[in-house]
């Protein structure tokens, strides 16, 4: 369809009526002309004209006219004369009069005397010396002449209303003076509009427009009887500009967390939670992490002052953990071979990994089991593009007689595949697992592999004290790093920046849909 036909097809009936009026007048029109010619109300005419103007079909010229008229006070002054004029008349006869006698001699009330004296001085018609008010030469000269403000007052008295634009230079000066005296002049603002056809408008009229009723809302009847087929409809511009729309949406990190939870729930895992403020016992000792392990150092772990110590679980578990550290406690293990201290295990820390949740879960549940947990962890890290001091992990364990390392790799592969990633595994070391692995993904932007998570089979030294007799596959994966790759951002800090521009640009949904 030709552009001009498309525009005509999309014109509203009222827009067509405004154009028709302009066609018959062949020149400019006022909204009132259209109202009369087309029997439309002024609101509809103005809105149709605004729409036509936004499409460059007509121009809407705005002309603001200010009209002056006298207020009641102004009319009084116009009839009686301004108070300073009355005082000037008095001074012209007497030369000078003392302030205190002005009221009596002029017949003015005290408030008008005050106003009058003020203006006498301002207009330089009189001077005041020690209470004596004396006429000046200027005053004498003005005795028989009207000042501009007085001229405007009498014009307004005579004509009723005067347009501000029509005032000559003198009367404009008069207006300035009168405007500074409150409440004498009323100003009415009147905006006059004129519609003028543009070239585009003329082209449209040259093509011809037909005024015809259009269907806006279809009735049940019309639909049922098929009458809708013969009705006339207005075209819609599906490419029209629309206002920017920023609906509320879930933060992308939160969304990915929900997505991850969903994957594990669908794989049949139970969800568990644990405390963020944790004892070193559950965070380290229970996981066979020796008490002099580097990760426990102050520079890696946040220790809490208040409460500085946490409660330990029942003595049976504590003593078994102590034994595992000291001499292995299980067949074939020598432990770490040092004297385990309760006080060190009682220290309060912000958990450094969610593996503490897995340890707690194993202490309370019997295999077979599948558990996952999502939560915040804290580490004293130097912040970089891939390191935060506070981040989320998703942790999981699968326990059962048949579970082995191969199953663990399968679970992780499946998990990452569901999120759209292909990962590689490489051997790793954790004090609490054997075999151990780390999964990594390639970051093209950094031309390097980035580590996404650690995993392994819990060691007997971990399982024995907890009373678990089946193999347990365990993993702990970083969520922010996943989010970083998923969202295509080069810096992990972006996730916590609340950059509203970036957040707005992100699609409302991304990747796998969340199922409830
Ligand atoms: C652990 O935290 C182990 N608990 C994982 C584990 C669980 C191993 C169970 C074996 C059995 P690691 O310190 O590597 O491992 O951290 C796991 C993941 O957390 C990392 O691969 C990384 O994706 C993420 N991560 C680690 N440090 C940071 C950090 N500072 N900022 C953001 N993400 C981090």
C-alpha cells in the first residue's frame, strides 16, 4: 500500500472531519469553525487536530491573548482618581501640607493616604521633609497632565476590556505601573488555535477522503450474523511509536537462582537450608578440614565477635569428629595426627561454603537421599571480575548404596546441560572428598577457563562420624559465575550494581522457563 493510502486508511473519523472542514474552507480554520461545521464537540476536535499535527498533516498554531479589565478597586480608582492624584490636587493649591493633615484636607481614608504618599514620592510629584509634604516642579507640571497609568485606567473604564497586545507604548508603561499595584487590573488569558493544512495534508485531500462510519466495537449480534464482514474498519499502524515501558521484573540473579532450584526439584532433590552464621565445627571440622588448614585463616574466613562461640552438637558426634582428625577413626586412615581442640570448633564464622548444610543434613537424615541447598556464603576475597566476598552457592548431595563418582559427573553434566552449558571436568583436591573434581567452562571474552564448582565423593573420615554407611556424592557450585556467563557480562560485580539501564534492557524472561 502506498504511504499516503496507508495514512488515509489509518485516519480516525474525527480526523477526517477536521480535514474535510479544512478542504472546504481552503485556508486556516479555528477549532470553533470545525465544531460548527461538523457538529463535533470541542474536545474531540482538539484531540483529532493534535493527532493530525503529530503526523504533520496539519499545523496547530497557538496564539495566547491576554485581555485587561478593571477589578472593583480598579474601577473605583478610575472613577475617583488615584489617591496620589487627589493629594497632588491638594498640594497644588496649598504648596505644602503636613503629613498629619493630609487625611482631613484631602478627604482620603488613612490607608489611601499611605498609598498616595508612597506614590507621590515614587512618581517624584512631592518631597517629604520632617513630615512636611511639598509639591515638586515635576508635580506642578503633572497637575494638569495625566500619567500613563491614569490614562490606562480611564481607557479601561471607557472600553471595559483591552487586549494587552493592542496597547501603545504609553499605555504599556501605564500597565507596568498598574500591575505593580495589587488587585487593580484583572488579566484574562485566552488561547486561540488555528489549524493550517501542511503539504502532506494537501496531498491527502487531493487523494480524497471518504467520511464513513467505522466499526469500533463489535456486538455479539454482528459477530453471530456475520455482519462484521461488511463493516468499515480503521487501519492500525502496528509500527507506530509507543511509550517506553519498563515493567517490574525479577532481578536476573534471583531468576537464575529460581531456575536452578527448579532444575533440582525436577530431578527429585529435596531442598534444605542452614544457618549463615555457622560454627567452625559444621563449616570445617565435620568436613575433615584440619584446624590449621589455610582456608580457616583470618584472611580467608570472616570470624564473628558477637556471638564469638557457637554450640556444638551432641558429644557422640563431636568426639567421633575429634577422633577422625586425630587418628582417622576409621580403618585405613591415619587422620591428620594432631590434637583436635573443641574451642577452635566452637568459633563462630560466616559460612564459607554451603557444604556445611550438607553436613548438617547427613547428621539428621538416613540414605538413600538427594538434597540440594541454595544460599549465601562469605569469604575474605579481593574483589575481581570473577571474585566477590559474598556470593551464592548451590550445594547438593546424593547418597545411596549404588552411588559412585561416575553418577556424580552425570548429575553435574545433566544440571549444566539443563541450564544450557557444556562443562569440562578436571581433577581437584578438597580435604573432604576423594575422588574430587572441578567443573569449568570456557570464557571466550577472557580467553580462559573459569571454574564453576567443586565436587567429589565424601571421604570415610567425613561419613563415619555422621553415621552414614553408603557412598555420598557431593557438589558445591558458584551461582554468580553461572549468572555472569548466562547474562553475557564480563564482570561479576555488575550483578550487584543495580545499573537500572542494564536491568531495564534485560528481557523479562531468559533461558529455561520457570515452572511452578
Ligand atoms: C567449595 O566451596 C566446595 N565446598 C565445593 C565442594 C562441595 C567440593 C562439595 C566438593 C564437595 P570452591 O571454593 O571451589 O569450592 O567454590 C565453589 C565455587 O564457588 C567456585 O567454583 C566458584 O564458582 C564459586 N566461587 C568461589 N569463590 C568465589 C568468589 N569469591 N566469588 C564468586 N564465586 C566464587
